[in-house]
C-alpha cells in the first residue's frame, strides 16, 4: 500500500517509511530496551490486522503488543 514497516531488532524499534520518503520514522520505541508499553526487548516480528493495528512480538518481555496505526503511533 505504499508504506514499508521494518522490525529493527538490534535497536529494539519499529520503523516506517512512507512511499517516496527519503528517511524513515520510529513508530515504536526509540527510548532503549525496557518493559514500558512503548519499549521493546528482543522483538522478533510484526503483523497487521484488517482494522489498522500493528502487532509486535516482544520476545524479551514475553508479550505481544498492539498499536493502532490510524492514531499516528
């Protein structure tokens, strides 16, 4: 659909690039490893549903996180 999402496990974040963008933006994390709702630890995958939600497998914290992409995560 013109937007690329990347799970950056090394930096514990999710990045997004809109079509034609020269630079991506952090949409999840960027504050370092942790257990807060916007922090990840050894995240290993991402998925989407038909309602515009992003799911992140946060393996280091043993959880699945849900983020609404429509609300400018």
